[in-house]
């Protein structure tokens, strides 16, 4: 091997050593800026969150604290996040974060006692709900409380919830979704029955059992127009009977007056003539109104009982009523 070859090999060996040493020393230096960058971003987000909370913009402040905690976890950040969530009335999350923050402070740190005290105070303000499905509900039935699906294992057990309005949605195969809103006061506990929605076939418009008030037999109270007609006929019939009765009494009175003021040859004084004239009108009026009242009342009663029992009234009854009315 020549002297030139020895120099070439030595030079290559030296360069390789320098490259390896450079790579080795560059790895820690590359990791340092990343950690510093995360800490810097976390500090910036924390300060932005404090500024937003001081301005009353809780919707912007709470996510800032949460992201700062994710980048660089610290109990002080958790304490600010819990404070923000408490002001936003997210009591369940705030209590959880107060407890986490307390566990991160030393035992003698006053912030630990403060965080624990806030968590205990919020425990009294948090509402609780127990969602209950019917025992015969299918296994595939699901309940959603707000934005979260409640595991079937948690149905029937108490769940912590923020006070205020919350929407409950109940779903099951072949059933329409049943959605409703429940309102909770601070510290309130409620049992909520989660009924399944109506079958999809019925929701699509197929005949279904009426949901209105029920009679003793279990069927819905009928809106049969015959019931209305029966009331009208009974009212008119009763009025006719009253008119007929009064007319009959007046006719009898007039007849008595005629007997007193007319002789056997039908010669009457003026009072007798007037009584005879009135009697000729009142007597047939009494007869007609009494008969008409009795018929109308009878037809009305028939329609009433027919509608109550779900029977079809024969057309002849209505025709007879119309014929009687046309004969007045």
C-alpha cells in the first residue's frame, strides 16, 4: 500500500468519526427545543386564558386552560381550569378538576385545601338523575343524555349532571326516537322514565289507538257527530214538550172561560169570544208540539245511545225525523 493510500484511508476514518460525533451530539439538542416549545405554548395559552376569563369570555377561556394543561400538565393550570368551568356552571367537570388539582399540590400548600373545599361545595350543587327503561325494553334500546350515550349498565343508577335543562333521547329498533327535555335545579335528584317511542309503522301514518282520554271500556271517547245531533234533538224535543205543556194548560184555561161566558146556544159575550178564538189556536199547537217533542226526544235519545255503543243508526230514523219536521 502506498503512502498516498494510507493518507486517504486516514482521512476517511477521521471524517466518519466527526460525522458520528455530530449526529450523537445533535440528538439531545433536537429534543430540547421541542420540550421548550411545548412549555412556551402552554404558558402562552395559560396567559390568554387568564385574560379571557378576566374579560368574562368563559367560552374562550376554558379551552385555553384545557389545551395548556394538555401541553404542560400542572396543578396550577388545573386549578384555573376548574375555576373557569365552575363559573360556566359546568359543575361536574369543575369538581373533577378541583380534585385532580388538589392531589398535585403538597399537603401544606394552601391551594390544596382551597381546591378540596371548592370540590366539596360543588358536590352539593351538582344534580343527579336516574334514568329508567321499562323492564321489557329490548336490549338494543339506548338512552342519550345531552351529548353522551348512557351505557346500558348505568341505566337505573344515579348519574351526576349539571343543573339546568338537558335533553333525553330514547332509541330502539323499529321505534321512532322519543326526545324530551328535563330541567334540574341545583342539588336536585330525579328519576326519569325513558319510554320508547311509537312504532315507526304507526308514526308513518298507519291507524293507531287514540291517545286521548279513555272511557271505562278502554276505548277513546268518540267524536261521533251523532252525539252532537243527539244533544240538539234532545234539546229541541225538550223545548217542544215544554211549549206543548204550556199550550195545553192555556187551552184548558180558555176552554173553562168559554164555558163560563157562553150559553148552551153558543152565544158568548166578548170575553167568551176571545177565549174561544185563542183556544182554537192553542189546542192544536199543544197537541202538535207535544207529539213533536216526544218524537224528537226519542230520536235524540236513540242517537245518543247508538253513538255511545258504536252502533249505526238506521237511515229510516233520520228520515222519519226529517219528515216530522217538514210536517210542522
